[in-house]
C-alpha cells in the first residue's frame, strides 16, 4: 500500500468521531460508573480528569502524530523509527501492539455477541421476561451466543471493507451521534425515577478521604489510560490516515472531552437507575448484563428503554471493535501490499477461528485479562518510547507542530518524554501488581 494509494479521513470531524468511537466502549459503560462510586464519588473525578488531560495531551496526541508522520500503523511506524537509529528491530517490536490489538478484538467480539443477543431478546421480549442471571448464564456457556458473535463480526468487517472514508468514517458519523442521543434520552428518563437522587448522591457526593487512598489514584490512572484507547495500535493507525494540515493537539483534546462526556453520561444512566430499584451498584462486569436488565424489568415502559440501552451499547462496542481490527488489517496491507478486501478477509478468518475457541464466558474473561494487563500497556509504552525517545531529537515536536498555527511550549518534551512515558510504565507495572487497573 504505497503513499499514493493510502486512504485518508475526509476531514477532521470524521477523524475525531472515529477516534471517539474507538475510545468509547464497555469501560465507559460499566466500569467507569462503578469506579466513581467505589472511590469517593466526585472526589474520584479529580485524579481521573487530571490523568485524562495529561494522557490526552501527551499520549493521544503522540500516537496520532506518530502514525501520521510514518504514514503507517505500528508495524511500519516502529520499523521507520528504529531505522532512524540504524536498527531493524522496530518491525518485530511493532508486532506486539498489532497482535495485541487483534487478540483484544477477538475477545471483544464475543462480548459484542452478548450485546446483540441481549438486544435481540429485548426486541422479542425474551430478555425482558426471563431472569437476567439465567439469561446471561445461557449466553456465557459454550457457544451460547455464537450466531450473534458471528453477526457482530460480520457487521464490523462489512463496514471495514468499504475503507476509511467510505466505511469507518461514515459509520462513525452516524453511530456516535446516535450513541450520545440515546444515552441522553436514557439519562432524562432515569432522572424521573423515584430514588434516583440517592444514585446521584453516591455518584457525585465527594468523599475527600479517598484522595488520600493510593488506590483511588491508581484506578483513576488506569481508567483514564484505557478509556482513551492507548495501546500503540488503534489511535496510531487512525492517525496514519490523518491529513497533514490537521491539528493533532486539537483532535486529541476533542477525543478526551467526548470520551469523558460518554463516561459521565453512562454513569448518570446506570448508577441512579440501579439505586432507584435497590440493586447493587458495585456489581462490576455483571452490572451491564445482569443488574441493568433487572432495572428495566421493574421500570415503567422498561422494555423500550432496554432496547435503547443495548442499542447504544452496541454502537459503542462496534466502533471500538472496528478500531481494534484496523491495526492488523492495515499491517497486512502495508507489509504484504494486499488489497483491503483480502486483508479484511484474512483477519476475519482468524477472528472467527480463534473466537469460536474462546466463546466460553470464563475463557474469554481470562483471555481479555491477559491481553489488557500484559500486552495493551506494553504496546502503548513501546509506541511512546519509539516516538519520543527513539526518533531523533526534535522529531516529535516537529510532527505534532505540523498543522498547528501556534508553536508548542517548552512543556512539550517534559510532558511527553518523562511524565507520559513514566505514567505508562506505572500503568504496566501496577496492572500486573493489581491484576488489571483499567
């Protein structure tokens, strides 16, 4: 895939929505509300937003600019970076985020299948009329959601075949606004439930003592890091399709802002609704698939709102899934000069073959844990080191500066080379120590 044939996003708005789509996922919908309530309510938001700003400015900007500068995903970008130092190790190291992205996508596609099955059950009434524990247990069994799992993959790969501007960009321009609209509608409905105020209090009343708890800062860091989709793959590969006249710093700020809005909207839907019906807000991963269906079963016109909820969740999941698969697809195109259709088909075959093997709920959970703890933060760390340390002095500044009217301040090198790389190392070490902090 040479330079002349490489696709681009048609405009900055389309690029931002695609990146927001990649960032907004299940972590926003079920993990963020739980973390906020668990670690001090509004007090948790202080370290969270501090890290969003630091990571958004340094990490997201860096991955976007790195991909654009090298006009390649991680495989080609890492290779070009190390070649500037006379080494050929980059391409081998680039396999880590590329394969990590593929592995995460394969596991994630199983979860997408669960969402589709819940949505289908909401439409037919099966989910609404069946105990959610029983319904979810049936899905998590061997091949319990296989047809829906394959359906999710088919949707993602079909959109990807159309390419960047005609497929991924157009899909996100429709899907992401609808996601926000649906969650706003749900948030308004939940606000009128009796008992919802207790949920807002749980969510927003600050427990300042939690700021003295190191775990609050650790989980705020992990939540910000993973929520912004930093893995040395997805944001980097989307950046490689960005035109040189666009301001990556402005794009990164927009992504961080809309991702945070999505997380807050999810929290304002889920936590007050859970409190309104006396259920457990600390249910963790089961919050979405067991607790929320129970909420809708007890809510007036609950079936309608259950359909809206799982439709919004599906939108978030599909856009994230597309982003994860784009990294290996781009690698095949770039490395072997294959057509986009051929590359998508190869990745699809791998995704189906491996996905069927890990279809069991416990297996996919362990699979996702291993990838998210050991591979994803390592990929982000390697990308940061490549761009801010391995590339020649001044290269990162020059590439981020491209498309900007104002010059970057002296803060840039300190924030990127030391603060962000240091935080990424911390995410990696703490993730192993705590067994996952995202």
